[in-house]
């Protein structure tokens, strides 16, 4: 798919078909993530790939009952590794750069999923401590994004967007 098409086709999908994502597609998504830029090329994030339905259900509960998380074929949880970034960049690395690294990586995953004919939804509303406990993640990792991925049941209407004149400021 042409990159412009990928960007235009990407939207939040919350209804997924009950079908698995094959390991080749998952590998392509993870390879795209691995090519994402990061501060100092540190890749200050970890990714948890969740396929088990019982863990997806727990993540749904930790995400204030956003049920579509349980319905996704896979769920990728991106965790900021603040200590990795802090070693090079101090407090700013811990508080900002690691979070940026994780969110850029999640964006690459989502765009690659769309390129492969899949769909996704970015989840930012969740209980951090509950997510860490469910995933048995180390204390120093901070959940940044939960990305549900699967095959869309249907393509919903496009949401309206702000005009460029409302969000872009030329100086």
C-alpha cells in the first residue's frame, strides 16, 4: 500500500473479526517497530505481545472496560523504559524521551498493521499499576500505549478533522 493510503486508511477500529493474525504479519509489525526512531537510538521501551484471551480480558478491565481490547487478535502493550533513557539523558530522558520512544514505536506498529490490511485502536486510558501487575512487568517500566490489532469488521465513517489553519502556525 502507498504510504499516503496507509495514513488515510488509519483510523480507530473497535470491532474486530474473530480471526488470528498469522505470525508472519506479527513479525512484520514488530520489524517495523524495530525501525522506529528513538532518542539516542536507545529504543527505551519494551513491548508485550498479548494473545491469551484471559490476559486480554484483564487488560480490558484495567482499561476501564474498553471491551474491544478483548476482541482484538493481538494486543501490544508499549512500556517506556525510563531508566534506559535516564542513563544518557537524565530526568528529561526518564520523564519524556522514553515515553516518546514508546509512542513512536506504537505508531509504527499501527501504521504497519494498516499497511498489512489490519486495523487497530490506540488506548491511553488505563490504570498503570494494574497493567504492570497483569503483565508482571518490572517496576521501572511505565505503560505508555495499549494497541489492539485485528481485522476490522467494517470500515466506519471517517471522523472529522480540524482544518490545518486551526492547528498549524507559520512564523
